[in-house]
């Protein structure tokens, strides 16, 4: 079965990445494992550039191997070794990058079956990384708390992130929602939390 798989979701600036980093740094220290950070963000504007720089500064005191992988997550799996503690930040950014990746001058979001293929490959990649790594944490933004958008592409994005979240939570050992820096475990060690 491989290592542990965790999904951490939550709103913007809820503490998702910091909590994920803390869990992995502690785990890697105890197991003498390597820390691997898979980054999906692209510095497309000044705000995103500043966010990327902040994330880099947050990790400066630890010895993280950083892989820049905005699309095609499967390319990162070749760098993963046994006993690695892997953080992928984040699923929502990756989804946007993949949906708006051009294929024959058309974005994937406009091509029938395109995202289905990418999702199938993603799930295979998640399983492969989990198989190698000691602990694999996927960070994702919670974007489904807002009212449904009137824009078709935004609705498609929301539908896809919902489907991806549900599938990954089924596979995950732990599913955590961050709120105001506090973790709420919806699933722990493979069991749904009783509320």
C-alpha cells in the first residue's frame, strides 16, 4: 500500500501550507527522511510572485528539495525516493494550469474528454507517489463554499475540484480542513471522524 496520504484543504490563508510543512518536517526528522516540495504555482503576476517568494522563505530553514511542476504532475514522480516526505502545493493551482493548457490552439477546458484523461493520470500519479513516499500531503483550496458562479468555466472548474477532492479523500488516510490555522480532521487513519 505504500506510505500515508493526506489531503489538507481550506480557504485562502487558512494555514494549510504551514500545517502541511510542520507535519512533514516532524515526520522527516523522526524517520531521517528527505523533504520534497512539489510546487504548482506560476509567477504570472506580482501577487503570485510574492506568494511564491513567501512560501520559499517559509521553507528556508529546512532542507527541502523543490520541484517546479505547474502541470503534468507525473513528471515529478521520477524524483521521489523511498522514505521521502512529499508536499504538493497545490491541487487547485494545478487544476487551473491543466484546464488552461493549450492543445492544438484550444484550452483543455473546451476539449471534450481532455480533463477526464488528465484526472485519470493524476490519480495514477498520486498512487505512484504514495507508493514510494513515507508521507504524501496534498494541499488544496476550498473553493466550493461560495455560491455557484454564473460563469460556465468557473462552474466547470468548481465541478472538477469537487470531483478531485472527493476521489482523493476516498484514497487518503487523513482528510483535514484548515480554518483560522486550526486543523479539523474529517478523516483520520482511514476512518471518517464522528461529529
